[in-house]
């Protein structure tokens, strides 16, 4: 589950830019009319543009690579973590200049089979939260899995303990243009 505290703010790209000294940041990009491939391309371009600005490099010097089954990478910079998440009309880009990162965005409305999915993948605590707690718990799980480079597996106390020990997760405060979504961010514990 996400840790308590103020939600992490998200920049609406390109109107908002991360502060020059910001080491972890999340960008939100809209695209109600674009398909998944266009959303992916726009998110990758935004990541490159933001990284170029943060690193003081020209755009051409920042290249991304997404090996199958692995998190996306900045070529020549294994220390920088990237994570992307897409839902209809909204893409999120998370960057950690100091290591891995995970981000996830989901529709706030629970699917009809939420209880079975929660029981299988989120565990008894999430089931107890009810339908309203499903989307936030799912976003946290996906963000943690991305941060740790893990595939989705069924819930177990061991998996939950491993993720909780490895990641610090927090809810994201999305721009007001997307009221029907919830999102989470995960970074390694220091």
C-alpha cells in the first residue's frame, strides 16, 4: 500500500517543467484523440526533452532504449531510471536521476471483477478496502513492480514484504484535467 503523506505533484507537460534541482519528477501528457503508439512516442519525446533540460545537454544527446522485458533506459546513463504508464487520454513519465523508478496510472472506477482480481493479486488488505480502494492499490502495486523490475505475480505475503522493503510508494496528485484517474509512484528505499 502507498505510504501516508502529501501526494507527489505531477507536472503537466510542456506547460510545467521540473525544477532544475529536482532529482525525481513525473510528467503528465494529455492525448485524448491519439492512439497508444502516438501516446508512447509523445511520452518518450517528453522524457528526452525533460532529461536534456535537467542534464544540460542537447536533445540529440539523450537517447532512450526499451529492451523487451526490461525497464526503458537512457543510453549511456544506467544510473537514470525511467517509467511510463498510459491510460486512455493520459500518459505519465517518471524519471529518477539517481536510480530505478516506477509509475502507474489507472481508471479510478473499479472493474466489475475487482474483488477477484484484488484477492488474486493485491491480497486480503486490498479486498478489505472495497471497490473504492482497488484502483489506488493496483496503481501502487504496478509502480512497485516497475521500480523493482518484477513481473506481475499472484499475491503472497513474501511478495508483499519484498516490495514494501524495496520501495517507497506514494500517491500522485494528478492535474485537475484528469479527475477519473489515480496514479502512484515508487522509488527505492534509501
